C-alpha cells in the first residue's frame, strides 16, 4: 500500500495519457501522450502532446510547458492558450525520434519558443 497523499487535485500520470487538449477558442488540438518530469525535483516539465496526422499516422509529438496547461472540468480536458498555427511551428519530434531531455540546447529551444523557463532540471 502506498503512502501517497490523496487529494482531489492529484491524478496518476497514467490517467493523464489520452486526455484531450483544447485551445481557448475551443478547438481540439490533440491529446497528452506523456509527461516529462524533472529528475531532481519531481515537478512536471512538459506535456508531450500528440498533434496532427490521422488515426496516429503522421502524428508528431510537441512538448508544451506543463505550467501552461489548465484543467477544464467541463471539457474533461486541458486548455492551453495557443492557436493551431503556433502549435504547428513549435518544436516537435516523430515517434521514433525522441529528443535527449538532458540536452541543454534542446531545452533552450523549447524555452525560447514557449517563453517559459523550465520548472526544474531538464
């Protein structure tokens, strides 16, 4: 039995996977595929959002800063203040080409694009 504290704002990462992401205009942008955590602090850094493609074919993964997402109870999904064009221009990777999350240059590109510094260690 785990000693983790239970709170209405907590959710296992496994349940976040597949959760829809919408922009503030109500457009469905994609789903959360994974979460990148800072090794030392344990804080969520990025949500890896699947975007584009059709039925999983041609889909790319876009790391978006976790602290830019807000959960919307009515939509049962996350909201992010970004339009599709901005998301399409964001750093991305293909399913078989995951980046090195410890690469400071890659972390810098994400920070430069999103204008948000990482929460903890990359």
